[in-house]
C-alpha cells in the first residue's frame, strides 16, 4: 500500500467519523425538540380547564331571565329544532356555535381559593344555566354566575362540583337572549333592476304581464356621436380589415352591404300583455323608476313565523290576494320570486305578504308596494 493510499484511507475514515458524529447531533437535537414540544403540550393541557368535553351534542337547553329554552339535534337532517314549537325557524348557525363550544368548553382560569358563600360569585342563584347531552351520552350542566368586573369574565361551575372557574363573556352572550333572537327571518332577495326579465301582476282577477325584449336597432345620430367620442377618448380604431370582416359576416346573415355598415345598438323594450292585448314600450324613465322601486322593496318585520291556512286567510293571503311575480337573472340561472300581497295592518301602513308560498308572514311598506302596483296597472289596457 502506497503512502498516498494510506493517507486517502485515513481521510475517508475521518470523514466517516465526522458524518456519524453529525448524524448523532442531528438526532439528539430532533429528539430534544420533540420532547420539548411534548412537554409544552403537556403543560398547556395541565393548565387547560374543561367544564365539558363530549361528542357531538344532541340536546341543549338553557335557562336565563327570559325562561328555559330546549333544542334537539336531528342527526339525519343535521338541523336543530326548538322543542316547544317544531315550526319555529331556528337560526342554525346560532345553535351550531353553542354546540361547538360545549364539545370542548374551556375556562379562562380555575380559582385556587374558593369561598363557602357562593353569592360572592353569583352562583347561589345562577344568572344562566346550560345543560347539554352528547351523542356519547355524556351529560353536563354548567351554572353561570356574576360578572367579574376586573377582567369581564363570568364565574361558572359544573353542577355537582365545588370547583369554580372564570369563563369568557362570549359564552354567556350566546345564551342570554330570548327565543325571538334565535328566529331565522326571511329577507327580500337582492335583485338589480337590469336583471329583471319578466314581471307578472295578478290583481282583482286580472293579469298584466310585462316581458323584457332586447333587439338590435340602428343607432341614433346622438348614439353614433357618443360612440365616436368614446373611441376618440380611448384611442380605439376599427381597422379596414375588421370593417371588411364585419360587412362579410353581416352579409352572410342576410343584411345588405349598406345595412351592415350602419352601427347597431342593443335597445330594450317592454312588452305589456293584458286580456290578449299587447303593447310595446321603450324603456322610458317611468319604466326604469318602476323597476328600481320594485327591487327596492324590503321586509319591515316578521308578523308571524308560521301561519297555517286559517291564519293566512286572516292576513288576506289566500283566495283573491294580489300576486306579484318577478323573474330575474341570477348569475347563469333564471330565478323567480313570487310575492303574495294580502291585507293591510291596523294602522294601514303595511301590507302582510308571503314570499314563494312560505308559511312565514312579513310586512312591507304599503306606500312602496302601491307605487309598484299602480305603475304596472298604469300600463294596463
């Protein structure tokens, strides 16, 4: 073995030792990091205080100054319902939020020293109590006392336990409301005046239909001048090649060369039909105002969250009611809104209305509705 070979083998051996040492250091560092992470997690867990831990809650009830309200979860339909009234439209996100809290209800801190007199914490007569049962049959009742003015947390304890905790005020705000705060109310859909394609009014046994019609017509001198000004401002010009192609395409469509050189624009008309009689109107300022007033309709309040047929009759929403049907473009789809208009409120300021045959009854400004109905009726024949 030559001297150089021995030297080379020595270097290779040294590199192997160094590589092994480096690998050992990396392994030790990784191991230490994992241990530190586990220790940090364990410390955090040790300092986390749970008032409840359960699988998906299937029943929730809470008591506050307004009363006791109980709810059940339908696992098949994945919806919450109000036990006292199956027709009550529960705001699902509200119960979902409470349910999520109860799955892992954590306290801000645990009191190290607790006084025997629970009135100090408002827990001798809790301001709120919430009871939940999970799908794993775990059941818990949490009592909530008074507000700690120092940090804005609330005192709380689990029924049957002597430990007292403080919890975030956000937990309490969720269960401090009357049942009416949980009601999901309908709202008038967002419609733009330009998206409306058809309107139909059934009133006093007569139907008036207005259909949007868009045609291509020769531009007026004023429109041609406006378009030329816009092109001059933007610097856009039509090349001779593009003009020739446009003429060629138009000729293929059956237009003469003279007709194809005339600037064409989209013109909107509205076709009104009543008793098989038809009239066609340009989209005037009056029609534009009618459409704007129509999309500006809003619900004032919910008069009844569930009305049966007899109750609907008392609101004037059955036979003989006025029906306004609006068809509009919503994205790629055509959508229809049916608004049934009934009797007026006692003060004659609002109409009772129902939307899309819903069982919920809302009120809408009489003045706003009359402005729309009168405008449509004005185009009747």
